[in-house]
C-alpha cells in the first residue's frame, strides 16, 4: 500500500495530496529513510511524519485503502509520538505575524532571554 494513501486513510493528513506533498518535501520517513509518495509500506513499519511543527511517530498496525472514521483509524496504527507541549507553553511563546520580515536585534535579544540562551 502507498504511504501517502495510508497517511490519508488513517487521518494523519487531511487530504491525499497533502500527504504526497509532505512526502515530496521530506517530512515523511519510513523505517528511517525518506519516503516518496508511492513507497509501499507493510504492517510493522515505523512511519515518522512532521506536520504543523510536531513529529508523529506511528507504527503501522493495519493497512486500509479507504478513509475511515476516527475511532477505526486510531486502531490502524500504534502511536509512539511524544506528548505535545502544554497549551500554556505554546500560548506564552512569542510569534511574529507571517510576512513581518526578519526579527530586529531587539526582538532577537528578547527571544534569547525568553529561551534562556543568554
């Protein structure tokens, strides 16, 4: 079964084309090697997917060809992903508006102070 179709079927990506784009962009690894969209996967393979700044590490438990509901999709893989950071930490992290340009020297100093690099 193709890795992009499986990622879509188990609801790790919203669309199959998004799964294929993630593969082409190097965000999907199967058993440690970068995967192309058409790469075949089998039961027991480890799939690492980097989406939305978070890495999901899943082990293939069942191959399915059609997209299924969330309760069934969860039973098709074993999730070994680290837990996401708490929402309080995410909310407290500074973020710049998209397209706002490079951070100024003052912004970089504030980031360094916040992240404890200073």
